[in-house]
C-alpha cells in the first residue's frame, strides 16, 4: 500500500521531477508533487511524495528528514490525512468571509 509523505523546506526552484528523482533513491515513487501558488505559479516550498510501500516511506523519512537539499534543510514526515472541505458548519456561520452568522430577513 502506498504511503504519502509531506516534504517541507524545499527550495523554491525545486520541480516535481526533481522531487521524484531525489526520493527515488529510497525506492519506487508513485507520485511527487511540489505545491505551487495558484496565481503566480511559484513553488510554496513544500510538496508531497507518495512511496509505493510503507517500508520505502520509512526509509525516505530516515534518510532525508533534517538533511540538506540544494542549500535548505528538508522536513520529511508522514502526511496527515486531508480533511474534507466545504459542507455546512455546525457553529451557525456561513462560509465565504466575515459576514457573520446567517441572518433571517427582517419583516416589518
């Protein structure tokens, strides 16, 4: 089963291909993605790597966490599960900014 890793501290010049090649030293890489800003397209300095097995993922953490990569120190650990976004919130507030709680129309 594939294991997803968070990789932080990436140089802004790092591409997804660079990340894939670097982590291939520890085994088969299912995917590698550098996260970019949606407007500028520039790297945000972190990414995710999916290793083919848990053993390869643990080897990558042991080998790369805290180690220098292109002049920066990497942070490599197991990625947290992403929470679902959207839907209703139970606190009575609407999504979409600082509008405050949903209000009922005033009837005169």
